[in-house]
């Protein structure tokens, strides 16, 4: 049975309800043409100037002294107090420590990358594969491949899209003297850190 709009939202679908709807539908693609993205993208953290820790799935903070080379984990950013919002694909990032040949053994932020996991083609979630002969991001839906060094698609349908929709959004990182890794406040624009699901201009 169709649900009536909540009085709290003034007849409009709230951001949280929208995300639940997407989860129920099992795909975000249906909404691509209709959505007003500004309402659903992560809030611009740069307004508060806060950095956020890189929180690993086990709840610990990523640390340069313990995070393995040529390894990746999914990280939520920005993290909210609402567990439903934290499951949004648009808040899911792949935190990668590069393989040794790409500088992953260094003890500074250059050894790491953090890219939106939302594929730029039709928004499936891609992931990093560390195996020899791969060492790249791969999307399971239509085979787009992403360069871990730059976030640029180099094969598959995402690679055929015009800039900025061929380069993944990327977050800037910093490492404090204790080795902990932090996410700097982003600039959500194609010329800055990028727009999730849309892309980023490579500078
Ligand atoms: S959604 Fe990733 S290649 Fe199509």
C-alpha cells in the first residue's frame, strides 16, 4: 500500500527515506534521471573544518605503522550517528595502501589513496583487488577498471565517459606524528575532491 508523505517532511521525501527507498529498490540507477543530487550528497564537512579519522571496519583508526601495503578496506565518510545513513553507497570509500611498486611502503600520506566506491558508470560498487596481475579497482557490473594511483578509469565503460566522469572522487589524507591517518575536510566539487557518482577533474 502506498505510504502517505510524512508531515515532518512537508510532503517531500526526506534524505533518510530516499536512502531507504534506494536500498529497497536494490539499485540506484532508476533514480538517476529524477534525483536532485544536492539534497542527498554527503554534507559539506568543509564548512565545519573538521577532519575525520579513517575508521576501519573493526572500529580502529588506520595507522601507517600497521596498515598493510597493497591492501584496501571500505571506510564510511562522512560518518553520521544514524546507522541507516552510514549504509549509503554514497558514503562508502575505498581506503587503499598502494602496492610497493607504486610507493605503498612510504610512511607518509603519499602511500595511501581514498576513492569513492561508487562506480562512475552506473553506480555499482567497485573494489580494489591486490592480487598480482590485478592491483587495480574493478567494477563487477560492466568491467570498468580503475588505476589505484589516480582513480582514473582505464578500461570499461567508465573509461569512455568524458571528464570529469572518468575519474573517481578522492579524499585528501594526513598522517599525524603517532601514525594515525585522518581525512581532511573535503571540497565537494569536480575541481576539488570530486562529486560522488559524478567524478573529478584530474589536476
Ligand atoms: S556500473 Fe561499474 S562498470 Fe557499469
